[in-house]
């Protein structure tokens, strides 16, 4: 595997870094400090993403994109997350579900929904998956009766009527198009019972509830969605009914790498700020970087970044095709990188001492943002259980380092 950046990688990194430095950094702290989570949102940043070609980058040219590959996309997200996690998450969530629609959607669906989204400088996608009583149950998934999502799509003449509630949904109150995951078979196992529906945000019966007040990642809004007799015509069913979970597992191969890249940006920022601080902060008669314990902390933080990036790029490279993608790569990047990132944020707080807890220095923001990834996109406890399921399913005697085969259990869900 060649880890050298291509000219295209460098070009997009330069674009993303310029956006981060010129547009995001000047406003990130002020937006994060807003008491009302809705006030932390910035349409100006979304419009600037669009103007710089970032909003649609992974999509085809006909939808204002540039067909950037997965590795390039992780590089872009790392750069933006280093300036502000929430801004990167807004983009990553939009990309994931726009890419699903681009790959699975019918020509009509792509023309109608990707076309209208591309034409709107504020156009964003969201996907409603998590429910108050169905989070981890969806990710394993849990097999007992009553487990998993309860939002239901009832078959009617010409389509489905959807009822249910979702929460913690990224971009929910800002998206122009939402992918709704709902059961369409009340009796069958979850893995064969979920259908994905394309729902315009202004659909009759779709209602946005409260916007969640999060400790970190505040520039990204998460909100409740209520589906109250929302009619979805047959032509807006995404993929084959009942196959949505399998489609997500196959198509969101880079989802975990995207999440990990957002976490990596935080770890990198923790290191960069702390290195500069330790070079200039004098205690004990010399810059604190000269003290052995401080140097050891910085060495660990640097290693955290380099190891994380290597794993992310490996996962992104494998994600190019389903055939080259090892299923554990839909789990490990976020699991590993989130814990390395939180470790780096904790070490940064220690290195900065009393200055670290002062809001004007921004280190406590990095710790709050880092804590998000211990649960976001699946709690790390559940990530470990999913990986354990793969190991349990591996053929006895199979060479484990050539890829972990899977036979019975779902992997790769959001």
C-alpha cells in the first residue's frame, strides 16, 4: 500500500485547510459558546462549503461534485475537524447519505433528490435511524422480539404510511432530504424487516422536535423527528423493501472511516496546540517541553495521531469496493481512533494545567468534542461486541490476519 499523497489528495487537503483556517476557526469558539444549540448553527459555513466545492465533493459532476475518493474525503474531514468538530460532522453526515442515494437510487430518485440538493447551496441530507428505545439494538442487531427500531411503514395503496419517532439525528432540523429507516415487517427479524424511504423535509406529517443540547460537537445540530402518518409513494422507496440494513452495511463502507477522521482532527489539534504551548510555557526554569514527563506525553499524543491516520487510510483504501473491504474495518477505525483521541485530549488538559480549563484557550472544548466519539456512531462497548461477533463467526483455523470472514451477523451498520 502506498501512503504517499497524490496530487489530487494534496489539492483537496489545501482546499479543506483553507476553508478551516479562513472560515471555520474565526467563528468556531463563538458558535460553540451559544447557549441555545440552534444558535450554534451556521448557514454561512454551509454556503461557504458549497462555494469552495466541498459540500458535494464525493458526488458526480452532474450533482456539483468531483467524485473524490474515500481517502481524499477522510483527508478533507480531518482538516475541517481540526478547526471545529461540528462543522466536519455536518459535512460527513451529508456525504454518507448522499452517496448512498447516488449508488442505490433509481435514475428518477437521483435526478429528483440529488438534483434538487445540488441546486441548493444549503442542501443537506440526514438519515433517521436511532430511536429512544432502539440504539444499540439496531447496531448489533438484537434478535429478541421487540428489539430494534419500532418506527413502522404500513403498506397502503401506492406506497407506505410511516409512523414513529427518531432522536439524536444529525442535520435533522437542517436537511432538505431525510432517509427514514423503518420496519415494514412487524414479525420478521430486524435484518430482513427494515426499509429505507426518501422523505422530503417538508413532507406532510413530518415534524421536527427538540434540538438536543449536547456537551460537544455543538455546531452540528441533532434533533428529534416525528413521523405522523407520513405517506411515502413507492417511487421513493430506496432499494428493495426489507433490505435496508444489508444495503447500509454494503454501501456505508467508509462511514466508520469518516467518523474516525472527524475524531482524528481533534487529536491533531490537541497535539498541535500543546506542542506550541509546551515550547513557550516556562516552569522549573525552562520550557516545559524540556521536562521528561512532558516530552513523554507529547510523544504519546503524536503517536496517537500517526497510528490513527494510518488505520483510517487503510480502511478508506479498502472501502473502494465491497470485494476488497474487510468487515472489521467497518468497526475498528472509530473504535480505536476515538479512544486515542480522548486520551490525547485528556493529556492536553494536563499539559495546559489551569489554563486548560479556561474557555478562552479552547482546550476544554477539544475535550468535550473528543468525548462525543466514545458513543457517537455506536458506543465503543457495542463496537467491541460487533468485532467479537466477527471473531466468533470466523472459520476455525482460518488465517485471522488475512481478513475476518463473517457468516451470520450483520456488520457495517451506521
